[in-house]
C-alpha cells in the first residue's frame, strides 16, 4: 500500500516574514518570528481543502514535555473548531485567507502566536483527514513592539518605582 501524501509543497515566506518581524538580520532561510505578531505560510495540499467539511489542525510545540497547560503546546485549526484543554495557555490563532488564492489545493494561512507564548524553538505540524506531517521548525522571539506586554510593563514600572524611592 502506497503512503498517502498530505502536502505537495510548503512556503514559509521566510524572507518576507522575517523582514516584518525584524529578524532578517539573523536569517532569511529559517523562519524567526516574534510573539504576538502574525506571519504567513502557504500550503499546497495533495487534495482540495474544503473548510465546510474538512478540519485542518495545526500544532505548535516547544520543549522536552510540551503541554497546553504550560503554554508550550497549542492546537489550533481551520475552521476554528479545535477542542483545547480548559487550562490551555498561549493558544495560537490561524486564519485562512480565502480570497488570496483561487485554487482549492492552495491554502494561504496567517498564524499568530499569542503575546504571552513562551519564547523558543517550535515544531509546527499539520493534521488533515487522519494524516499528520511536521511542517517546519521555527523560532519565536520576544516582541518589544507587542501591545500584549502587560507583565513586562509592570516589571519595568516596579523597577522604576523602586529606584526613585531608594533615597
């Protein structure tokens, strides 16, 4: 029995994404993104994708023991019907760009890691119709431009408050 093929091609748009994420000085051959900021990928599927009947499930995971509770693993999909753990933290988002490509085998996707996702090296994989494939490894970095930096802002405010009250 021949192995089924899920994907024919993948474009991570490394140069474009890395330019938008201010990481192109690090690399334009490897995808390096910043948390809280969207990036685009394009999948060329072996068979047509129908969002009304198909469920494309993506998984982003990092670390030795990835977990939804720790925010080191996220399940997300198109359409957005993926059941996440109640205690899941740092759930990534995905959007299908319906009008960007007229072919039903080509999926233009926008993926956004949340502002509080742990930084690190991630493995990105896809599952469709009981077939799963690792897509890529990517790096997620801290984002100094992200508006979701509430914790960092509080820490900076605390340090400034402490330093002005020392005397």
